[in-house]
């Protein structure tokens, strides 16, 4: 019954922009990429129907809306699917441009900085920490952790360079594109702390990011959708069992 | 460092497909720029300072700032010069999202496997797998071209768009890879739309200005492969 409730539809109410009837999001409660989109929609105050996918038993709707990748998130707006988390976040920013603050800044150079680091997060940080989590040997685990920390160091530097490290978020006084791109991983970083006793964002080596992570966790959008680390932990356990079964 | 004012300066190499993307965008927008050739075997202070994270070309300099990552630069050109030439992205958010989707697909499914194969240290099995992945990506892009163009000449419709620039920048290297790997990626029988598109694209003025000479790229790639093989041999 609980599984049914979890897999069932959750309606998100909002008083502001109305997308409700025409807006569905296919996601997974712990998917960082889906969380980016949920936070973006929350940021704009847009209502939508959330559909939790079981990635081990993908729905017809997911398979037909994202035939190329068969992955979440998929935002279906007026029957038309939009895929790729960063493309979806930009879509949300553009469609609901009037509703609430901008996700990407107005200045072309600032937009380029945000896009550069979001691409870095996806190309370098994500493979490093997921590689760490999936590593089969101590040797690979050590390598991947080094790569993860190196990526975090670059992001620490990026934060120190944006507004001289004095702003609360990458986006300035309020969160923006890059905050969403990185903040979605926080539940998983919490899970890695429990699973391996490692700190991805270590307050000693990355003090600005560590403080940022605390602040981000306290924002309304984060509180609304980011799951507790134990949810990511439970899912990691499920994934491990699945990978093990593949290796039989 | 880079000089201020509104002047554009592009740091790249004659053979970089990523640099070609930026040059395509600049040409299509009618924007003039200073071109500086980088020596990747002996990286300049300018490169190391302006792109410390990746130490790669292209880097575009504008108003004292350095822009890195080819498609981030293309987005910047589109947004910083809204009145120059025609837009590469449509105004409709849904169509923009579709263009971004296909560029993201291209980067992870076509470019990534290809870059992995180019480092010269792959086993035969890895090369075979890489070629398979590239062929699958091209097959999907064939479908994408059909959907996006709806019978018109380009992904962008009647005129070149964002996806055309992203794929077009790679064109000479894709053709060169056909020779180096002995595999036809843009095949008139298997991918007729892409094959026709690539001929059409190559004949554009912007392509002639932005893409390197095919023969020169083949020679360069063979030299690099020879060098990589020599390193491999020396280490075994």
C-alpha cells in the first residue's frame, strides 16, 4: 500500500503560475536530475503533476516520451515532452519568465559562467562521485575520490570568484542555475558520508562550498523536494543489489 | 591579457572541431575577430591563464573576459550579439529545448566515444565498441534531422541553426574518421538525410571559412596516430 502511495501521483499545489492540467513531470525521488527540474518549478511557483517512475519497470509514458534515453526527468507540457535536465531547467526559465526570479542571470557573460560550471558538474563531478560509489576495487575507489575532490576544489574556486565568494549562492542573493545544478547532489553526498565515511564537500578543504551547502539545504525549494540522505542510501542499496544480480 | 573593448579574439587550432563551431557561429553572425593559433604541444600562458580548468581550445575573448567550452561560447555569441545576423536558436522555448536536447545527445553519444577513440591507446575491442556507439548515434541523428527539418534543408529549418553549427563543426573530422577507421558514418544509403545535409553544409561560405582542409586533417591525424603508436610500442 505504501509502495502504491509512493508510486502514485503527488499533486503540487501552488497559488502562482498555473501549469497544472498541462504539466507533468516524470521523475524519481532521488534522481539529482529530476530534482533539478522539481526545484526549478518550485522556484517559479509552477504547479504540476508529479509522477514517480520505477526505473526498474519503466512506464509506457516514460518510454514513449523519452525514447532516445528512456530516462527521467521528462517534463511533459501540453502533451510535448522536454528532456535533459539542464535543457528542461532553461525551458522552465523561459516559459515562466514572468513568474518569479530568473534562474539564469540576464547578463550573457554571467550566463556563460553558469553554463560552463553546470557542464563541468555533469562532465567531471558527476562521473567522479558516481564512479566512486560504483567502484569495485579499493584502487578505483581511491582514484575516483581524488577526482571527486579535485572537481570540488575547482567548484570551490568558482564560488570564490563569483561575487568574490561573498554572495550567499552561485546565483547571488538567491539561488540560480548553478545552485540547482550542484544542490541536487546533496542528498547523495550525505549518503556517501554514511556508506563510506567520506565527505565530498569537506569543510576543511572547501569551506565556501560547505557553507553554501548548509544555506542551500535551508532554502524553500530545497526543503520542498530534496529527500533526506537516507532515501538516497536506501536507493543505493537497491542499485547495488541490482548491479550484483547483473554480474551473476 | 586579452585586451578589452568590443573586439573579439579567438584562441584555437586550425584542426579543432570545437573551434570550428565557434568560427561558424561568428561567420554566420557576420562578426569579425582576431584569430590566434595555439600550439597544443606547447601551451601558451594565454591558454593556461584563460582556461585553467580544461587548458583547451577554443577560448573566446570579449570585453576582457574569457569564454570556454564551444557550445557555451556559441550561446554567448547568440546572446551577446542579438542583432548580428540571424538567431541560431528559434524564439519558441520548446524548439529551443529540442535543439539543446540534440546538442547534449551529440556530445555524450557521438563526441565522447569518438574522443575516447582518438587518444590512440584503445584496444581493438574498445575501438570496435566505440565505432558501434558512433554508428548508433549517427542513426539517431538521422531521425532527429528528419524531425527537426521537416523536409527543409537544415536542423534549423530554412537556415542554419544551433544543432547545424554543433554538428557542422565536426564535419571534416567525421569524414576524416571514416578514412582512419574504415567506417562510413555519413552514408547515402543508411543516413540519406545526413549525407545530403553534410554536402549542403560543406558548400556554405561559413563552412569554407570555419572548417579545416580535409587532406590536411587526414595527414595530421595519421601523424598523431603514428606518434601515439610509437609511444605505445615504446612502453610495451
